[in-house]
C-alpha cells in the first residue's frame, strides 16, 4: 500500500463485530504507516508530492477529528495540528516536499495510527466521512476560485 491510497478507504460493516476483521484493519493501517513513512523519509526536497501530502493530511484530519472533546494532557492534538499546519504550508507551496519536516510527519502519523487503531469502527467511519466532506468543500471552493 502506498500513500496514494486512502488511509481509510472504507470500514466494512463486519469490522464492527468481527475481531479478525478488526485485526486485519489494524494491520492494514500499520502497513500504510510504514510505507508512507518510508516514502516521506526518502522523498527528495522540492519534489512535487501532492499525493503524499494529501494522504498524510487526510490521516491527520481523521485523527484530529477523533480527539475533539478529549482531555489531552500530553497534547497529542497539538502535535497532530502542528503537522497539519506543515501539510497546509506545503500545499500552499505548490505541494513541494520539504524534507526537513519528514520526521515531524512520521512522529505525528505514528500518533495518528495509534489513535486510529484504537478507535471503534463506527467512530472511524464518522471521522472519515467528516474528512471526505471537508475534501469536497475544499475542492468546490478551489473550483470556484
């Protein structure tokens, strides 16, 4: 799996009730994280990386959505939002990769994957649907501009 694939392509309804399906889903998330981390660490500075940046931003957005209303003494949400700010800066810089931020993204994605692996399937689906709604709104605004 590479970063061009969506982090949460779908949440099959049997995942909610099947422990084997949940384990497979957790493994798939870990594989996505590993592949994406390797891609981030090996992408040269200045390379056009829209699919990588958008994939990372989607994962961060879903994880950020799940932390709403949490008591967050370790500031996990702050780390995720900080990485999201970097992704937004890169998108404004015509999606050029900035290699100096690769480790920050890896650390934030590690937190995001830990959150997502611990989420209930229904929660994950709600967060994914919210992220898709935000993506559609952003695309519509970009098309109108």
